[in-house]
């Protein structure tokens, strides 16, 4: 389409400009920073729910071996006979593993994007609080992942447990944290504390991602994040410490 401009006898064709095509990056919302933060918040919530239920199950060891073994058996026979043995538990484990993988993917993607956006470090040093949070989330996540592998090999599959796979769940747990294996308890304590620090910062970040945090709510939300983390740390540490010090035998 052309337009003609008259200037006396002269005419000049002018070509109308077309808007350049807009390029859209594939992946949509999930490729954006907000999308990755949402993935971290949702998968983090899944893992927190799992931790709460897992903690409550572990505390059954204080009610005796039979109570703990019944709890472990109930997990494996959920919805029987409608669903085969261990089907529901396996599905829950798949969801948990998928949540962990997606959570790590989102965290690594966000870290790379932040580094690419600011390749040159600021001259001014970061605050101690920001540095603390960064190290906890980065190295804490790796520590938790390595511990999770050991934890599964020890108490779930019995590969590194003195009682082996064929023993009762309560016997594996008590043998795993026996006083003679104090170093296992120490590793467990360090890992659980790292989980608590990771959770404290993660829950607070989730509040911000979901838009719940503001100047008015901060006074309530920060203590909630700290309280949830503290309860989980104490709940997870109570059984192994009680076994190591002979309270539970």
C-alpha cells in the first residue's frame, strides 16, 4: 500500500511501515522468572507436606515398635485391595521425586538467569543476611540431596543398615541410630538442621512469590516460617537422639 504526497507537480511514493513481527520465546509462563518462582513455591509446598507427614510417622516410634511397624505397613497397603500392594505409596514417591527435580531445575535456572543478567559483581559487598541466605539455599540444597540418598539406602532399602532390608522398619530405625553408630546420628542432626534453615528461607520466599508478604503481614509471616521450620527440626531430631541416648530401645 502506498500513499502519495503532492508537492506541486512532484509526487513521492511513501511505503507504509509494517509492524515488525513479535518473537515469542517457547515455553511461555514456565520460562519466565515468575513461572520458575511459582514452580519452586508449589513444589516446595509439596515437600513441606511430605515432611510434616513423615515427621508424624517417625514420632510413632515413641509409642512402641508395634505402632511404628503398623504405620509403615499401612503406608504400603493404602487402598488395598482396590490398588495392589505399595501402589499408592509408589505414586506418592513419584510425585515427591518429581517435585524435588522440578524444584532444583527452577532454582538452578533462576540462579543462572540472575548471573547472566549481572555477570559483573557489585563493588559493594552484599549484606550478611543476603549472603547467609544464598549459601544456605545453594549448599544446603546439595547437602540435603546427598543426605536423602544416604537416608534411603539406610532406612528404606536397608543397603547400609545393620539389620538389612528384610528386617522390620522399627528394627532398622533403632539399629540405624544405635549409640555405636553415633556418627550416623551426627550426620542426621547436621542434615536436619540444614533442612530447617533451608525451609525457613524457602517458606518466606514462597510467601513473597505468592504475593502474601507485605509490610503489614511481615511481622506475622516471618515467625510462621521460623515456627514451621523449628517444629520440623525438633520433630525429626527427637527419634534418632532418643535412640542414640537409650531412651528408645
